[in-house]
C-alpha cells in the first residue's frame, strides 16, 4: 500500500482525514491509522490503497504527497552465514 503524507489540523483524527481527502474506510489501512509525523505543523501519514493513491496523486492538492511504502522483511541470512 502506498503511504501518503497530508497536512491536516492539529490533533486530526482518522475520521477527519477520511472526510478531508474524500476517502472511505476501505481506501485506507485502518490498522496503520493516521500517524502524526509533526502534529504541531499538521503533518500526518496514512497508508492507502493503490486506487486511492492514484486519485489523490492526480488531484490539485499541494498538501498531499504520495510515496512508496515497500514491505521490509528480515533476510534469511543470519550473522553466522556472513563469514
């Protein structure tokens, strides 16, 4: 799922983000939630579906940035195999 940054009011909630961005609950990773990056500046992160990211990327809203959020998994090699 892509990650987006969005500028919202201080102390914003996931519900406010959904309303502001015109998204449905099914468009976001509700388990990830709305993550405050710099709440004093109103900067938050939200994981969204590919289709929601496409819609928001083409919108004329300068307060939204869309970024890749690649899955990070541990490697199969342990420290002992690095010799």
